[in-house]
């Protein structure tokens, strides 16, 4: 269940970050309020995940997966540029998250 909590925390963090962009500097009410709701829920689920997972690996996975996903949202939804270096960097993030997960499994 703790991995489910972590997954939900990651998705909610990405939703909160997306709302930051949509709020246009807090000038739009709904996305601005949504930032705090999504981040509050994200931290709630992250805290639940930390009941069973080690903090270092959990936080690293939460941050790295959120970074990779929000980059993909930026490319797909906001039309941000994509190039070989950006794709390679995303692959490194994904490899790093997988490595952290595998290091946890071998303990």
C-alpha cells in the first residue's frame, strides 16, 4: 500500500506544479487555490508512504519522478521544446529512480 501512496503523492505533486503554470502568477483563482490543495494532498500521501519506506529513497523517487513527469507535461501540454539532450536527461532520471528502487529491493 505504501507504494500506492507514493504513486498518488507523485501524481498530486505534478498536478500542483501544473496548476502553478496555469495560475499565471496567482492571477487565476481556481488554479491558484488548486496548487495548495494538490500539494497538501501530495504531502499527506508522501507522509503515509514514509510510514513504511526509507526517507532518502522515498523522497528521491518522489522528486525525480515528479521532475520527469512535469517535464513530459511541459512538452505535451504547454508546447515546451524537446531535443535529444532533454530526452537523454529524462532517461537518466528514470534510470536513477529505477536504480533506487532496485537498491531498496536488494536490501
